[in-house]
């Protein structure tokens, strides 16, 4: 028997070989379950709810604008003021529809945010 | 398929590849955690947390270091968090120390032939301070280089070498003590 560091390293390596501790059989399943949940959460977070909501808002806005301009053209109106003069109730209608849409949009976004926060806490 | 492919697939959302990583690293991660925290329940908690942290951080893994070193560092840091401020590596004094004696080596060689070698080594590892059993595990069992251990633990290279030398000495001392005790118990029983 020699006392060379290299031999000692080899002896120690041989002694320790295969002595890794074995965890409980369920650990693997628990880890995978945890990762699956995390993966679902990640997918939910990556959905661009905010952008989609914003695009919908813009689409509604431009659609309404297109309808108004279209109506104006059919009635030979050349400016927005003339359009409102042509359709007196239009201003009230637009105000109601616009504010309803904005409230709806705001509360949907708030709801989405609170749900996301709750999921994250879990 | 190598680890890089697994990692790319996991980042793309493939759970099967992640289960391959779990199967490959679960045991060593658990051994490292157990050496640090000292009990099985906490060690399993540490391993779960470490895998979750690894999953979250995987998209940012640049591949500059070995995946195993990167992951063991996560396990190491997570295990340290559970120690709640207790220091794993205490400061040590630079004192000269003799290497493992021939008698200790001969006793240890006898253990190689024994069927219960794993249990004996497991018991001896428990008797060592956490820092020493950890460093022996990383170097001799997982065969990490000194550089890899440096990346995992943030200790300096000289510090690691000194600690390795000491840990090995203590390991052989404890092994001899353990076997002597065992022998005494046998005599006493007879």
C-alpha cells in the first residue's frame, strides 16, 4: 500500500462509488406534477390578453368611425359637426356606447389582472 | 439525444424531455441536498424547489458552464436558504495537517470487499460536518473538478483544495473509528 495522493484519490473514489442517496419513489412524480402546473401557468401568462383586448378596442373604435363616415357620405355631410347635425341623436348614442365599451374593457382587464395575480400567488 | 437537445425541447414545452432530466439528476441533487440539510424531508423539499427554479431559469441557461454544475449550484443555493443564515463553510485556520495514514488506508481497503460498504460509507458521511461530506460527494462521487466545485460553491480554488484534503483526512479517521466501534460491539456481544 502506498500513500500517494493519486492512490488515495482512487481509493476514496472506489469507496464512495454508488453511494448516492436514494430519494422516495414519489419524489419524481411530485416534481413532474409541480412542473406541469408551472407549465400551465406559464402558458396562461404568455397569452397576450392585454394586447388582444386592446386590438379589439381599436377595432370597435375604427368600425364605429367607419360607420359614421359612411353615414356622413350617404347624407352628403363633409365634417363631423355636420354629421352630428344631420343625426342629432348620434352624439348621445356614441357617448353611451363609447363609455359602456370603455367600462367593459376596463373591468375585463382588471378581472384578468386579478386572476393572474391569484394564480401567481398559488 | 444530448442535454442541449433536451433543454431546447423543454424550453419549447416538451415535458417528456424534462422528465429525462429529472430522472438523470434527481438522485445526485437529492444527495447534495441531504448532505447540506441533514434530513430526508427537507432534502426532498429542496430538490423539488431546485427543479422548479431550474425549469423557470432554463430559457436563460446560456450553456457557458456544464449543465450539471449550473443545476447543482441551484440545488446548493436552495439548500443554503433552508439553513436560514447558518453558515455551511465555517472559516478555518491554515494549520498543517498530516495526510491519511497507511493504517487508515488499509482499514479502508478492507471496506471495499464488504457487502455493506454503502451503509458504512453512508454512516461515516453522516458523522462528517455538512461542508466536508458535500465537498467529498461533489469531488469523489459526482467527479466534479475543482473548477466546477468553485462554480457551484463560490469558494476559491485554494480553499477547495485545502478543504478537500481535510475532508478526506476526516473521512478516513471517522471510517476507522466506525469500524473499531463495530469490532468492539461484536466482542461485547460475544
